[in-house]
C-alpha cells in the first residue's frame, strides 16, 4: 500500500508542477501581479488535480488490499485435505 501512496504522491506532484509551469509561462513576460496570480492559480489547480490522482492511487492500494484479504479467506486449506 505504501508503494501506491508514494507513487500517487509523486505523480500528483509532477502533475502539479506541470500545471503551475504552464500557467506561469504565459504570464512570464508580464511579470508582477499577473505572474503571481498565474503561479497561485496554477499551483492551486495542480494541487487539487494532483490530490485527486494521489487519492486514486490510494484507493487502488486499498482495493488490492481488500482483494488480497478476500482471496486469502476463500482459499481452500490444502493441509486438511491431505
């Protein structure tokens, strides 16, 4: 589970950085408050979408954990049959 959470946070951070860069690159020539507003907008949008991506990875890890528990509970005990 920790692996999925780590990968989700990593992918979310990369996505947030990419959105922030795209938003800031448009206002780079303007500078001043336009650049600040673009960076803040890009960072907030990136963190929101990145958080959704990280949550999706965490839900994947939880589903795999539940599926493993169900599979282990329903597996026949071969030691009794022998």
